[in-house]
C-alpha cells in the first residue's frame, strides 16, 4: 500500500481501498456494519474486511437463486465467453492481484505472480470446458426398445464454496470457476485470514459481463458464515475445500437436512491447485438428467409412425 | 339407436365445408405409435382360459364374416362357403353359425341362396373393390347390383388417393352416396389402413367414416401387405367408443385380413372388451373378416370339448 | 369390467418355486444362522401366509460379513476384468434360466402381479447383469481415466418395492468394477436375495464376494456404520437417506442415495390422449404405486381436464385387482400392513383437507393388504397429498393453465426424481424437459427403465446415478 518513491522526500498519501462484499452484482458493506482486521503474513495491517453476518449469507443465497435461472439457461458458449472475459480482465489487473497475493500469503512478487498467472490460466481452462463437458459426460443411451434417450448434465443449483484458507487466490479461482462454468451460481466464503484477493475478484467479475448474483463473495469468520449456509434449505450443494476436519463434519451433517451434494475437503487442505485441474470439480456439481422419447415402431408393422 | 342425423347435430357442422371438415379431422388427438402398440401388446398378454375361452371361441365364430374374394370364385366355391357358414362343425350342432359370408357382388345371389333361412347374412364387397379406382357412377352401380341381388351388408373401400391428397370432402361425399345406394343394407367402410400408413390417418379416417354414416368401420381388404393388427384395431375401437360418447351413435368394427388363429382372435376380443366394452361383444357390432380363422376356432372348440387336440382332418375344408 | 366376457382365473403355477421353511444369512459363501440366533418371518402380502423364517443379521453378523467381503476383495479386485465379466455373464444367464421361478417367488414375497415380475422385473434384472458384465473389462474406456480402481467393500441397503431389481442395480456395477458387497434386503422381501445367493453359488462366484444379510433397519444402520465399509449405496426413503448422509459425515465413505419422489406427469391439451391415459395409469398404478419415480401428481391442462378425467376414470374401471399370481391381475397387494396404514392415513388426510376422492368399483380380498386404485381431484399444491410421497396407488390431480405454470408446479417439490410430459409438439417437449428439475423425464411415455440409462434424482431425491456408464462412477475411486 505504501510505495516509496526515491525522487521526492514527501511521500504521497495513498488512497486506501474500502473492501466490500460482492452480492447480487452489488458491493454492499456487511449488513452487520462490522469489519475485521486483515493483516499480512507478518501481522501488519492491510485493510479492514467486512465481517459477514447470517443475514449477509441469506441475502447471498437469495441473489444466487435469483441468478440461477438466467445463468443456467444461458448457452454454454455464452458462459465460456464470459469466463474467458474474466481472464482478460484479470490479465489487465495482474499487478494488483500479485501485490494482494504477495501480501496475503507472504510470497515474493515473483512467486505471487506465478500464482496469479496460474489463476488466470485456470479461468481459460474452464472457459473452454463450458461447451464440452456435456459431450464428455452426457450422451445417448442405446435403449432396448422403441425409445431414444439422452443423458445430459445440468447444474445442481446454488452452491456454497468454502474457499481454501491458504491459497487465497489460485485456490479460490480453482474452486469457484468450475462451479459456475456449468451454470451453477455460487456463494463463496473467502479465506478467513486472506480475503482481499477474493473481494477484489468480485470487482473483476462485476466488469466481465458476468450477471449479478452468479458469484457472491462473502468475507468473515468461515465457520460463522458456513454454518447457516450448510443448513440453508435453498442451497443445493457445498464444497468444503476451506473447512478443517471438525468443521467439515459439522457442515456435512447440517447439509444432510436437504441432502446437499457435499464435496469433502481434500486430504491435504493446501491441495496442489497447480496440477491439471481435471473435471472432478465440474462433475461434482452436475446432475444427470435422462430424457426419454418414443421413436416409433422398430419393425415394419404397417403403421409405424 | 340414434341416427346419423343426430351424430351430425352433436358434432355441430363439422361437415359443412371442406375446411371445417379438415379442421375437425386435424384437431383430433394425435396417436403416439409406441404407446398405442404397447397397449395393444399388453392386452395381448391376457390369459384367457377354460370357461372364458369357451365363451370367446363361440363368440368369435359368431363374428366371422367368412370370406372368399378370389378371381377364381365359382358358384360351387361360394355354395360350399355358405354351407360352412351355416353349419361350421357338422359334428357339433351347438356350434354357432358365422355372422355372414362375404363375397363379390356377382356371387351375392348364389350366396344368398346358400344361406337362406339360416340367419347368416350375405355381405358383398363393392365400389371397385379392392383398389376403389373407378368412377363414382361405376362404384354406385356396383353397390346397387349387390343390393339388388340381396346383399344384407355392403363392404365399401374408401378412395385412399383422395384421402392421402387431403380431399376429405370427396371421401365423405362418396361414403354418403354409397350409403344412400346401399339402402337398408348395413354399410362397412374399409380404410385399407396399410395404405393410410399412419395411426393419425387411421383415426381421422375412422371419424370421417362415422360422420358419413358408416355402420361399421373396417381395417382392410386383405389384399395388401399389412391388414388388421391389434394396434390399428385398438385405435378404431377407441374411435367408435369416443364417437358414441359424443354422439350417442354406436358403430361397429371389423378387422379383416391376417387373423388366422384362435389365439389371435381372442386377443382381438380382449381389445374389444377392455376398450369399447361389452356393448360391442356381439356380432352386430364386431366382426372378423377371415377365412382360415374359422377352422382353427373349430379345432380349438373341439379341444375344449374333448380335452384332446384336434387336427385339420377333423374340420371341413371348403 | 364387462360381465359378459369374464376372464376365468389364470394362475401361474406356484410349483415352479420351492421355498424352504427357513433361510440363513449368506456370508462367505455359506448359509449360516445369525450369531444371536434371531429370526423373523416373511409373509405373502396377498394372503398373509407365512412363507419362510429368515435369519436376522445383527451387528456381529455385519462385522463377519464385512470381514468376509474385505478378505475376498483382494483377489476379486485383482482378477482380470475379463474374468469378472464372465462371472457376471454366468449370473445373468442363470437368472434368465430361472426367471419364471424367481418371478413367482418375487410375486409371492412382494405381492406385485406376476405380469410385472414376469414381464418387467426379471427381464430387467437379467439385462442389468448382462450390461455391467460387459463393462468389467472395459473400464479403461469408461471415461474415468486409465485403470480406475474399485473402492473396496460396498455396503448396500435395498427396498422392498423391486427386491431383485434393486439388488441387480446395486450388485452388478459393484462387482463389475471389482468391489465386493454386503447387501441387506428389506425385511418384508428377503427371499429373492437369498435365492440370488444360491445363483452366486451356481455361478461359482468366489466366497465372500457377495454376502446377503436379511434384517431390519438396525441391520442396515450397522452396515452403513461399519468402519471397514468403503462405499454405501442406499435406495429407500428420504428420511433414512438423510440419516445415512449424517452417519457418513466426516468419513471417507462414498455414498449414493436413491430416495423418494413426487413425480409430476404433465398432460398438455395437444397430448395423444389415449396414450396419455395409459401413461398416467402406468405412472401411478404400476407396482401399486410403490415406485419412487411414480407419476403421483397428474398436472393436466385445465382446458382438457374433464375429458381426460372421464377417460381416466373409465380406464381405471377396467383395472383388475386381485390374486397377484393370476396372469390377468393388474393391481396386486400392498407390500405390508405398515405400508398399507401409511397409505390409508395419507388418503384420509387428503379427504380431510378437502380433496375429492374417487375409486372405481373394486372388491378387495378379505385377507392380505389391499388398497383400491384411488384418484383425488380438486387438489392444490398446498394439499399434503400433493407434497408427500404416498408410495401407493393414489393419484393427485392438479391443473395448470400455461406451460410456465406447469413447470413451476412440477418443480415445486423438495423432490426431483421423475417427470412426464405429454404433448404432440416436439419443441414443447424439449423446452419443458429442459426446465424440469428431475433426473428422469419421460416424454410421451412413463416408467421406462433400461440398464444403459442412468437413473437418479435431483434435490431430496438423492444423489448419484445408477445404470449406464454413469452408474460405474459410484463404485470407482474417481
């Protein structure tokens, strides 16, 4: 935040940024009116982040549900275009994210840049998947009878994601992008300790043609926000990437109330988000719908149509 | 029984013009092929045993229009057919007579004599059977000849060409004209379902025939590749059921061609029973157009009576 | 039913099946008594006759069975896929050979008509084994990466509505992928699973690969809970499904759940009416409505309501209820006294809430558990009978005015398993199917099943798919 210039003795007073939530395409402060201190890896103050309340969580679900129809109904091509647009926007704001990731994770600029580059590439990877996943995991089934049926993947609905606690940006993108690529909408709970890259991502998403409500970013105490969301009856799935084992078990039990699809935390919390992402995170939030149609008679019975 | 005039009244003026008729026929509910055939197949799995089978066999015999429609038909052949219709099983006088014999118009007089006094009706195909490709005047003359020779029933063919070309009014007018020429004879209208090709067409033809005053609607001539099937007969049974529900007028159904075994015949009776209902379980309302079917029915009848299987040497070949 | 043409009784012969007076648990290739010696009786729901006495598995037996399955897993999973395939092909063939016997057995133990066990259940059971047999040596090509690995021991709990078919849905993919199984059949229908154990012996299946543990809910819970079970597969009620989801929380067990439903069968004004009526009947009266994907809510376009209901009522009057072994029976017995009382109380609730009840004239046998086909009109989304799964031969009729309203009402449920669309307009089928939140949508047909086709629900109807290529995923470490 404070960059020295060698030419002048007088330091220009920088303009601080007020970090806000990103909900329903808007940037509200927490409904609670409360914030908490975000520090860098050495404990230096970086900014105040909104401390989301249960009501913020509830509002985010409403926004995500409202956005679901349009987003899931958009063409896969269109979703791909928008995800790619996110990558384009990030590329232009790379310096900002490198700085935020470096501060958040205690990385050198160059190491942080590697993270940000990988995160941008991840958007590109998922942008390309939007109109292919149905071909890979769906298809026609050779029914024994005068019927044709087709299995197609459809988005599960509103998904709550607990972003990884350590990998504040690449980890975040790695769990958010696959969820929305297929048409789900998401409420992501940012890394509790390092929420700033997530909150900034909201600003990028808002300028990437992504409809409001498709991604909603909340910051605050992960357990406090996640608990009501895991029990929320209008949430269809939950990704526990950022939960420890104790919290994960509690949330999985709460999620059973309406049989949310649950993705348990990886074996190691700090999963290797550099690895080839695969399609597991896409398929985890897809339902398979099989639609049957009569085909007419198979044999020549005279009136086969 | 209400008359055809009532039918027209109940349905409004659907036959007022070409366009009203077309709109009506095209507004009938569609038919899903797979669903229709599945229903027919499912009813075909009914297991008809013992007393029910005995009832069904006698009913089926009584519903047979014993048919010969060959270029080689002679008075001798027709007389033999008549004798068979009157006394299907000479060894068992409790065997019912068939409903009718069915012949070409020039054989009506012979047939009439052969069945005289038995209650067996004489049906005659007419209207340039089986193709129906003749001028209306010729067709009507054909009908008048048959009626004049004593035919109790006329089996006409519709103009499939006109139907497929969408000239529904032409088909309708022709049936009206034939009906008039038939006088007191009951009129069976043959659609040649195998040529109509789609179930939607069969439903439309059924309604068209009934609106024009058909006493029976009949699947086919027996002269094309596909004749009566359980599915097309089921569809026509639905049509007569719905027509009566809307107009109060009851119309009969006659599947013809391809029904050769007792097992087949019983499947058709199950279709009647569970679709149109028991009001149609009578030879006034349901017929089988068949020839070889009768002997199979007779053999099965003997088997039920004696407990042992019969053979072709124990029924008469006519 | 027309009185002139009264079908004479046409019972299928009971002699084709030989039911022993008692059966044990099937563990490690042997029939054995329960450790604590407990047994329970299984009755024929159509007569209440006791068919047999069956050992009841307790916690100790569960442990023994899981250990047997664990022991068998090592060799079974190491077998070449082509060898596992041949075992499954053998099983499929033996099922075909013994299908009449199994059909009669299933009808006796479950109460469903022989027509259904003979023409639907058994052919589908054999087909399911045949289908997954072929996958066993082709898993590299199933789209889950090279050499996908099995999970280990699968604990499987199945319901009573399609006892042998649900067994096939569970066991066939599990074995094909190299898992071993411990399966608990429902307490009211244990027999076909025990006959299946005998088929495994005839097929020469290695000991411990399939273990069958008859028992009640506590047996199932013990199986789900067992720490050495790697995979839990359950088909049954949503309430139990939720309990299982809680039980496995915090473990590494992979879970698939096939649960309840309240399927909407949507009939548009341009539907092929006669076939729609058949589809409605199949949708709710197949297997006495004891089908999770039943079309229990009829959504009919208001403009054709009267016409459709007239046709439907006329059709219901031809349904033949009675002896399930009679080949002409359409509607058999309800599976148990408990299920009958659940149906009865929900129907009473429907009446109390003001819906209009109708049943065709229908004589119910004096012994056994029976419920007449029932139709409710004047039902709204607010009625209990429009929301709760009845799991019986009871249809709730609702109306809609526009396709949007139809979709909104169809989706207005905590369930999302099945739906039907009846219209002659192709684009409407596709548009509506697209918007329905249900795992299986039948257009212009209903209740069709096929081993190649994935089946399973959205929302509270569960998760995971059974059948088809998709069904492999539940049993693979992917």
